[in-house]
C-alpha cells in the first residue's frame, strides 16, 4: 500500500511538472490595436493631475462648429457640474486672463490668438491652456470634415500670443 501511495504521489508530481502540454513560445504579435475615428465633438479640459482630458459633447450640432469661435466659447463655459465635481477645469477664459481670444481660419490654416503677451513653454498652466485650445479646435475641425477621414492630428493649429512668436502644434503634442 505504501508503494502505491508513493507511486501516486510521484505520478501527480510528474503531471504538475509537465504542465498542460503547452510549450513555451516567444512574443506573439497581436497586430494593430483597434482603431478608427470616433464621432462628435470632444472638448479638452484640465484634470486635477494637470493633464488634458477629452470630454464628449455629442449634442453640439455641427453647424455650431462651423464658426470656430464657438469652440472658444464652449471652452470658456468650462466643464459641466459633474465634470467639475470629478476634478476638471478650464484655463481658457479664466479670470486671470485679460483681453480676448480670437480664431482665424484661412483655407486649412487655423490660428488662435491668445490674450497673453507671451507664452511660457515651461509653465504647466500655459502649456495646458494651449493644449486645450489646440486639441479642442483641431477636434472640431476634424469633425467638420465631410469625408470622415480627417483625424485630430491632421489639423495643425497655430497659437499666436500678443507679442511673442507664433507656434504650431498638433493635439498629440499635449497628450504625451
């Protein structure tokens, strides 16, 4: 009896060591991730962690977006009550900015004029404000594309301070 118990234990140990018979493999590429264009407007607000976060605005009619200044107004209105409670805020149109924002579209060139003399590239606040403008404006322009193939990063946005040099960005510059 002792021999049978020992043989059973050895058999169980061998089965456990052998595994289920699946041999190890190298890294297997799963291909590209799912992709595609999402529909509707997204506005970008700043989270408590200091990062941009996209918020869907599916109820905004497309004809509203044909006037780029409407995107500025939507950003200036800020997040909804629920979004504010979750920690989102806007830096566009905040009290500490003096002057007005403006946007000009000529052909495919979009320029947003900001009411600041200069933009400090090292300031997290300036960077987030510019990111809000660039990503929200680019998203609106991409949504207006009737072919449905334009991505947000296909729309470069130039930001022009009152006195400083203009700079051109795409949305992914702010989402890294």
